[in-house]
C-alpha cells in the first residue's frame, strides 16, 4: 500500500504540480487521472489485499489475478500516462534504446508470451510460489514485458506506434494463439500439475511466506480442500478456463476498438475523396 501511495503521489506531483517544467506538457485530463487511480486500486486488490493470500490457496484465484495483472493493468497505465511524459522518459538515450528494442512487435510478443508460459511450467511455478523474491522479481519483469507488448497496440505517442490497422489484428491473433498452449496444458491435464496446491508440505511452505508461520505445514490438506469441496484438479482446470476467458474478453474489446478506429479512418478517407470529386479545387 505504501509503495502504491508513493507512486500515486509521485505521478500527480509530476503531471500536475511540476508539469510546466517539462517540454510541451499539457494538463492532466480527468480520464487519465481516473485510469491511473483505477490501475493502482486494481494492483492493490490483486497484490496487497487478502486476494493475494487466496491465490496461494486456490489456483483459479491466482490465475485470475495473474491474467488481470498482465492483460488489464498495463494498458490502463499506458493510457493513463500523458504522451508528453512518455516523450520525456524516452528522451533518455539508454531508456529509448532498450524501449525501442523491446517494443518491436515480434520481440514484444515472443518475450511476453515466452515469460508467461515459462512461469506456468510446474517446476518453475512451484519454486516461484515458495520464494517471494523470485516471484516478485519475475512478476516485475513479466509486467514490463506486458507493457512493451501492449505498446504495439495502444501507444498514445504517434511517433512511437509500430503497428496500425490490420497489423494490430494480426498481432492480437498471434498473442491469443501463443497464450493458448499454457492455458490448454492447465485445462486438459489429467493430474494436478502444481505441488503448491496438491502437496500439503509444499503448500505449507508457500503459505508460510504469506502469514509468517509454519502452522499450515502440519495440515494434511491441499489449498482448495481447506476452504472448498472442490478437488485440486477441478480448481486447476477452472483456473485455466478463467484465464483464457478473461484473455479473450480483453482481446475482443481491444479488437473491436481497433476495428472501429480502422473503419472510422477508412470512412474519413472515402468522404475526403468524394468531396474532392464533387467539389474540385479551382484551377490557379
């Protein structure tokens, strides 16, 4: 909570109080302020509230928060940050060089989906869930990769828009295809994949990171069985289904926005051509 409050205060200090110190700055809009606060609230709910603890008990909760973290929060933050602030950050040469590399569409889609799939390999996942530093560091890297991936679709800075029109549709399609194997592995597995939820000893160690106690190590129960009657395998399958559904909904919303934007531009160009034919400019 303190970290998010600090980030929120810093954001509004830069974009409101000290805005005039930046080149070509414009006033922060209500929409940008609302989007930023919304992203901070969502971050706190999924990482700072008891929901984060529930993610160590049930996989479907963890899967839900994971997909929201990488598919919903990044676009909100991108759109919440004023274009002039993006330009100010990208004027720093090292940042610009790294950012230009990581936001290249092919690199962005491969890095993000590769990191996402690697995280859900059972042995990797179980190690992450038992070490807060490994998990925290990895999620930060994955979040940055998600920002770079979303940048290709919704960049608010015209000179940094690598994709447009039909290319955005193809980019979304490829993203959806590359996320499918990880979700399919989770949904169609015949046995529980993650010892974090099925092995009481491993689950107890993971829980001790959240509550600072070894009490849970003495319970001969899995996470889902402690609070629900849902078998571990069904909890796992539900998590995979929820992850895929949320991903499809978010991508569908973005796809609709991309389509209507393309349609609007196409209509404007058609009307302009018709007007030129009906009302030609007088010869000089």
